[in-house]
């Protein structure tokens, strides 16, 4: 999958998911469509993707505020 499409999907997961409470569903759909960490060329996007996946694995909702706070704690630019 091209980087731009992956990055657009990531932004949708964060923004729409947080607003509508469907971030986990959007993340699952993105993974099913083949998006992986390697799809992102930008380090920040890779970090955010990994934080989203980690949050979901913990059974927590994938929401904008938590994702961005966690990504910043991991050294996102």
C-alpha cells in the first residue's frame, strides 16, 4: 500500500475514531486491508500506528487524545 494512502487512513483512525468512538473498528479494517508499520515512510506515522495497535491490544479505545499523548511520550517529533 502506498504511504500516502496509509497515512490518510491513520489520520482517519485518529480523528474520526476519537470523535465517533470507532477507532478500534477502523484500525481493524486498516489492518485487514494490509496496512502495516512498513507502509509509513514518516517516523511519526510509524510511531502513531504502533501506539494505536498497542492501545487496541490492551483492550483500550483508540482515541485521539490518548494516542497523541502516548506517541509524544515515545518521542514523536
